[in-house]
């Protein structure tokens, strides 16, 4: 039996951002589904992420804009500086740039909780089965069967069958490993990343996404993710420090880092608009992660099983596009399952559309992400202060660099206005 009927279901492995958005999309389309998550309890882990207009469009169309606006910071601008605190380029963001949808800067845990609450309210309190660690999948001409063990006890759990299975189980996906057993190791970019959050007064507009410096001496990404966290107007400010280093650590989003391993690189970053060393030392916890990705796969879909989000296309975390591309995956898969009667054909149609698009983003994030703007100035000035940025690079050239990345990632205003 090959047709996806209303009584059949889609089994989603993983209650991360991609898996939860997919559940909301399928429910909105009238396609039954259920999410299976490995951890016994979902807690608001992680630090900040940005939801760009191409992804926020999906979330807003799912009716989530009011709740996201309540818990996130609506980003006003992106700004680029050198390591001397000199402004290179400024451009508006989201609706402030003429988009129909906002850009959100948000704690990853807050976003996940908004999505989880919406799934449970709309699909029912049992829509997400916790403590189900996927160990593998088998399939025949009638269904796919997913095998589970309890994460808390390691006991074997009942096998669950479905018409289609979507692996949204992240960078350590068991399904990806099963489908591609000979895949090579992750590709290390030579850059290590430390992340944290600090409570402090608003910086610049109070809704600015800041990129500063360059990787040889230290680069920073800084933006607020919660407003007025203490009733005194202070924000929760997300920061990311990136430095070139041969030291590669384990690929684990929850790995603890040490401030002393990188803080000295920013000792003289004391500007009239921000004291960076004070920002870093104000954090309670540091997380460490290597800037890694994996070469794009040649295939996501195997019969009734496919990949989505980080399980499909892990990318270097630049350009605010990891979560965004997973959200767009969910929208495209919903459209395929809604319009293509055969589930296997629907999963393949989804992969045919999204695999080449995300492969292009993976490769672009390696070479020419948005922060290539500060690299260009770093190269032209030989890492020295400038008198006037116009003597280094023209405004038109800076705008062109920014526009090229938006086109590759799928969030240029022109693409979104035409429904791309």
C-alpha cells in the first residue's frame, strides 16, 4: 500500500527545531504524525540563534509570531566592525529592511519551548514521546519500522511502524549513520568557537547583531536574545568568540569551555560602545564547539526514510542559517507530502529540491558567509585602523557582498517577494 492516507502517519525522530516545526507543518496540512525524542525531558539548553526572514516567514504563517515576539528580540540591524571598534558597514534587518517578516534573535531553548508548547497544544499532550532513542530503521513495501531503546534505562522499547520516517535527530543522527555507514569524519575548518550569555545594558540600538574582528586575532558575534531580564532594562546578550586554532575538540553542543583559553585575545577590545572583556567575564557558563561541517551527501531519501535539518546538512555555524534551513526543510517536506500521493515519491521530491539548495549553503558558509565583509576589510587594511571606510571599500561593494549571501541562502527580498 503506497498512498499516504489520513489514517497513516509520519514518524519524526527528534524534537529539535526541525522536528517540531515539521510536526506543526504536517498537522496544519492534516497529515497525522508523532515525534519521538531521545531525552527523557526537554530542557531549555543552548545559547542564541537568529531566525532570518525566510525562516520566520514559516513560523509566522504557523501562527507563532506573537509568542516569538514576546520571548525574542526583534532584530533591527546587522553591523560590522574591525577589531579596533571602527564601523565598517551597517544594514537594517527583517521588517526594518522592508521584508514582510521579522528577524528574531532568540535563545535556542526559548524557541524550542515555544515550538514544543505549540505541538502539544495543537497535536495533543502525547504528540511527543520522550525517552525514545532511535537505534535504527527497517522497511518493507508497506511501512518503515523504527526501533527504540530507553535513554534512561537502556531497555528495549516497542518498534513503531509508519508510512514515512523523517530523521531530525541532529548532528549525531543514528539514521544518517545507518544510511551512510562509510561517510567520512566531520571537516574541521581550523576555527574553534566559544559561546556564552551575559546580562548587561543594551548595546547600540539594543537590537543590533554585531560582527567584529577577524579569525587570526579573534572574531566576535554579539547580539541580545532576551529583553529586560531583570526589570531594570538589562538584556541577556549572546556572544560568540571565534579564533583560528589547530586544537579541535569533540563535536558536542553542550561541551563546557574555559574563559582563560580565549579571553586574552580580546583584552584590548575596549570601545566607546562596548567593553568586550567585561562582557566575556560577565558570563556564568562557557560552551565550546569546533567549527565543523560535513561534505554534502548525494542522497537523503531511501524509500520511506529521509533526513532533515542537521541530520541532512550539518553546516559551519555562520550566517545564522543552521536552524533556518531546517525550518525551510520542514515547509518543503510538508508541501511534498501534501501534493504527492505516494510517500516514497514525496520524500524523494523533497530531497530533490532541498539537497542541492542546502549543499550550496554548506559550501558558501565555508568560503563566503556574511562576515566575508570584515575579512575583506581586514585584508585590504592589513589589520590596521583606517581613517575612512570609503577609502578602503565602497558602500556599493559592501552591499553586493551582503546581497550575494542572501541570494545563496534564499532570503534576498526579491526571492521572498516572489514566493521562493
